[in-house]
C-alpha cells in the first residue's frame, strides 16, 4: 500500500467534506473506506476499555458521515451513475452486494456527464 496515496485520498475526502458533484476514483473511495474502518475499529476497541470512548465513537461517526456519503456519491458518478443509486442499499442482500460490485469496477474512461476522469 502506498502511504502517500492513502494520505492523499484522506486529505481529498476531508477537503471535499460536502462536495457531492464530480467523480472519485476507486482508490480514493477504498482508501477512505479503509480509514473509516480503522477509526471505527480503534474506537470500538477503546470503548471496551472505557465508556468515555463511546462518546468519541459517536462523534467520529457523525464527523465522518457527510464525507463518507460524499465520496460514495462521487464514486457512483465515476461509474456514470446517479448518486440516487445509493438508495439501492435499502434492498436487503441484493442492494449492498450490487453496490460493492459497482464500487470495485473501473470508472468511466474519459469524461462523463459528472465531470472529467479523476485518473486523467
């Protein structure tokens, strides 16, 4: 794993805190997902030590909600899909599997209706 790419993706997601337009490459999305899981697991482990960390866990979840939603919608845009497709996750079993499949796909090569190729 390239640590510069990881840090760059996190900085991009934080700087685009509530930017729902544009596109996000696969690496940006998955590095953000890894960052989120690391924060969540770390705070969950600390919560088992002391209940004070449960407050931090809740604050972290709130703080990371909007950038997570934004990068997810930008990832769908990279696939030339509307951000509204995120609601397919509400369909049990099939919806989340379909979204994970899409998130693993290569984005549209070149420009699409949502902007320029983030890898260009």
